[in-house]
């Protein structure tokens, strides 16, 4: 990754307020994708491209039972794998990537998921976003800030970036957010994007960040009228939100919880 942007003191203070407000609203951040270990998280994250986490979570139990480790997935019959993951969309490409990714793990990493950004991004189907998810959530390594469609939209609305390219957005965020917050910041923003600051109808009148949010790009006409928003929408249990602080110390506990709660 290229060097982060030069921090703007004003933006840095603003980012600090956003981080605190998100932490108050979403004290428990947990990964939406059900997984028990890093291998399962890599697989689930690859499947989540152009697909909801809820849909992925419907598919992965059978998938992980059939292919419980990299070696099994590396030897998978493409047709059988495709039939299991079909409902996640782009299933042929995903099946091809999953098998190639698993072969990469077997051939280059003894079947284990590497804890290194460059090693991860060399695997088939694993981009920087997936690598950041895996390192942060499975290993508690803050390698960067996950910028998905929610993070992109919300950070623009919140005035933390003016850019559109996810890599450049990540640079802007890294410049103003302390590394220890990187993992949870993404998780919390994703939760907020799903529950409140949605793409089509941001619930600004019920938003816990409203007092500090410049609402950039939010057309007032696109927002529901106050009376249409009775109360702040609670975080839906089905909303796959976030993960526990990704500190190395909490990794074991998070994995355990992930097995049950996700
Ligand atoms: S105030 Fe509106 S635009 Fe800003 S974060 Fe909340 S819902 Fe999104």
C-alpha cells in the first residue's frame, strides 16, 4: 500500500469523534460471516462478493462440512462445489477461485492461512479487502482498514474522505484513525450502514452520529420524513455485524464466540 495521506488536524479530530460515537452505538462488534477459523473466514469472505452475508451463512455450514480444510477444498470436484455455492451468485468464478485458493494454501503454506498481507493477496480470489478482513478478524492483526461498499458510502457521507477508489479511501482513513481502531471501525461502520445509514434511505433523523455528521451527498429528499422514522432502528439480530475488538488477546475468545453467535 502506498503511503497514507497527510493527516488533516481537523479531519483527525472529526475522525476521533466518529470513532467514539460508533463505539458507543456498537460496543460489541462481531463478524457477520460465520466461521470457526481463518480458513473458513477466507472461504466465507470470498463467497461474500456480490452477495449478502446472510446468504453466505446459509451456504457455509454444508460447505464446511464437505470441505473442512484446505486440502479437502483443493481436491474438490468443481461441479459439486458449484452446486453447494450456487445461491451466492457468480458460483463458477467463486468455485474456481476457492479451489485455486485452497491449492495455494496447500502448496505454499502447508494448508494454513498465512498471517501476512502480501502472502494472502497472492492467493486466488483474495484481494486487499479480504486480506484485511482475515488478518483483522481471524488473527487480530490490524493490517489496514476494510473498505467495502458500506465503509465507502459512510466515510464519504461523514466527511472522512472525498475519494471513490477503495485503496485511496483506505489511505485517507489510515491517516486519521489509530491502528488499534482499524478493525472495529470497519465492523461498526458496516453495521451502521446496514441498520441506519443505508444506501437509499439514510435514517439521519434517528442516527446517533447525526450531530457530528456533515451528511455529505445525502439528498434531503431521499431521507424519510421525521414522522416516518419513529425510533432509531435497533441493530437487527440478523444484521451480520461485526466483530469483537481484534486484539490478539481476544482472538481466541472471538473465534469461540464466532462459532456460536455468528
Ligand atoms: S447522519 Fe445520516 S448520513 Fe450521517 S451517518 Fe447518520 S444516517 Fe448516515
